[in-house]
C-alpha cells in the first residue's frame, strides 16, 4: 500500500460493510467484551475511574465512559475511542462526585457508535441510573421484544439496555431490589456495576463467566474487572466478588446479598488464555502463572529441535517463556511490537485489520534469519493474523517455523462476552490441523488439548466454560430464543464521528 493510500485509509476509513451473514444473524450484533470499574466514597472518583479504565483498556478499545454522582445528579462523559482520546482533562473535570462507574467497550461489526458506549444512563420515575456491564445476555433479544411490545423504546443495539428497562419497570422498593429483580430476568453473563445518585450495586452472574473484584482505597470501595485496575490506583485487593453475589455499596458500607439460585460455576477459561492482563489475578489464579503453565504444557506436545522460542507479543509472552523454561530452548524477542496501535482483531473491517498486523508487529531480522523457530501464540481465531506473521518471519529468512498454540482449536462462537466470530469464519471450524498447517505455511503445528488447558489452571474442569472449544454451552444460546419482531435497526453512523465524546 503506498503512502497516499495509507493516509486515505487513516483519514477516511471505509464505511463498515456488514458481511451478509452478520446481517442475517442478529445475535452477532450483541456480542461485547468489556471492562468495568466503580468507586464509592472518594472525592476524586472520576480521576480514579479514569485511571482504572486506563488499566482495563485491553478489555475494550472502541469506546469509554464515566458517570459520577454528587448525590444530587449524575454527570456523564462518554465517547468513541481509547480512554485517552475520550477523556481530555477539561472533559474529565466536568464529571463530578464521590461515587461513580466507568466502562471500556469492545464491539463487533456495526456497533461502534456512541449510542452503545456505556455507562448507559437514564432518567426514570425513581431518579437516575447508570449501567456498566461486561458479558452478554443470551436472552436479551427475547426480552427486548417483550419490552418493545409493551411500548419500550430502545436507544442502542447493546444487550445491556434491557437492564435499564427492567430496572425502571421493577416494583422493588430499594434500588438494590430493582436491580436484583432485573437481573433475575436475564440469562447469560454479567459482571456489572449499576448506580443511582446514592449507591452502587455490583453483581456477578451465578455462573461467574466474567471476573469482578472488590478493592479498597482508604475509606473508599472499588469494584473492577481485574486487579491490574486496583494496582494502578494503589487500592488494596479485598476479594473477588463471588458468582451469584450482589454487593450494595452505600453510606453504611458494603452489604453482600446472594439472591439467586446457585449454579455450577462456568468461568470463562479464555480470560486465562488471552483476555485478562498477566499482571492480574482472576478466578483465584495468577494470569501470568497460568499462562506460563500453558507454555509448559505445550512444550510436552510434539517436542521439536529448535534454536529459539518466540512469542507473538504481547499476549503470548508468558506462554512462550513457559515453553522455553520447560524445553530448555532459549527465548528471544523475535517480534518488536509498536505499542501505539490498538489490538488488530477489533478493527471492524477486513482491509483495516490486515493493515493493522503490519503496523503492529515487525520481526527483528537478526533474531530470525537462518533460525529454527518455535513460535508461540495464544490462539488462532480466523488465522488472518497468524498467516501474515508467518509470512513476515519467512521473509526475514526463518529456516523452520514450529507454530505452537497455547489453547485448543476454537470451533464455536462465544455467547458470553467474547468477540468470536460466526463459526464459518473460524479457521478450526472449517479446516483440520493439517489443512491449517498448510494454509499458514508452517513446518509443524500443535494446539494445546482441552485437558492440558484446564490442567494449567490447577482448577477443576467443571468450573470453566469451554464452549468455544468443546461446543458445550452451559445456557441456552440466543438461537434458542424465537424472535418474531422485524429485526431492522437504525444504525446512526453520525455519532462515530463524535470522537471526543459528548456531554450527556
Ligand atoms: P485471527 O487473525 O483472527 O486468528 O486472530 C488471532 C489473534 O487475535 C490471536 O493471536 C490472539 O492474540 C488474538 N485474539 C484471540 N481472541 C481474541 C478476542 N476475542 N479478541 C481480540 N483478539 C483476540
């Protein structure tokens, strides 16, 4: 691509073209991967949330928002883009109060508009509320139809908006009661922070798909997706919020409620593989340690003679180190990563995604030339990234490439908050191992087994959701709910252009 074409792409990204299949399957419009953060009882709540969202940026790069309360009114600022794009100092300074919540968002096709950026904020009969949600609600489509039939008007295409409507309609007396009633109607994954002007309610679904932590900073309480967000503000790690637990945080402290029927835990094992940051602890384990174990497990599969172990940075660094420790093959930084670009996977258009791989990673020629390389990556989704990376290594003179994946083949979509595409776009859904090896052009290819993956966590296999690997979904999926309304939605692209965000 020449320089002029590059400039055109950067300044005038092509309008999102929805592949035919995505238009047909409405459930593809409700998948989101996100990070949440809440603070109660600190005069600088907005600044703390800003820092927390910074630490959670890896969980979502397409939109960010903060809503705070001074007990009189909610003030919100939201925008499309990275936390640093959305929150310029003067914008952040306008969000005031000692309690608040924030959200970073990561979306699939057609949804990166401001209407979908959270926290979702609404005024209703009992005051004002704001909702920040990580996970996906599998019955959101069905609930939305029911609510629309009763006259509800939806503003976004995000599944989380059903929570706003359900809370507003609840007859519960306290705010917490209304949130609990709303949550009792939804099925699927939620780790969420929901506030009104006076209090924050934090909740994790009974299966505990997504992580959620409680922390403390002086007299203030903090709730967030991962511990790396507690570290950035020097908050103490108190504990993980349990699956099925609801915390009500207000003037009288933190109250724990367990209003829902207990369910078999189904924690998302992909948090360990890719999503969470290695400096976080989630689900009672260190992500870094588990990833190193994944690499150790991988080294035992189809061992090879090689000169060097390399990672596809950054997410695969710990697994590659684990591989190197177990195999005795030295680790080297074969790829240099440009840290000033976002993750490539999220780019909503194929052309931009391919371009992204090249600007993100470049091999260090001297580390590659003439070498027999074990290349470790955390996962293969569509194979697009891997194919390009391998081409780059070959161009730099790699002698052999033994590609090792620290997770099993992804054969199915996730309905619980990970942005995995439709199965027909997953390479392992369409090709067997040898076909993938040939398609990628590597010397050998090995994936970790499901058993090896679980073993690396040191936890029980039945406490994890493994649906993307084994097709065993722990809940009904969106396809199990019959939707009858017409599915036309208003997609407002004009808000995409509002990069710095708007005051709500
Ligand atoms: P692909 O080109 O689709 O095969 O992308 C695979 C790469 O994307 C892997 O190297 C992962 O590091 C990364 N990845 C895997 N799962 C996800 C996800 N859910 N969201 C964003 N990136 C991902």
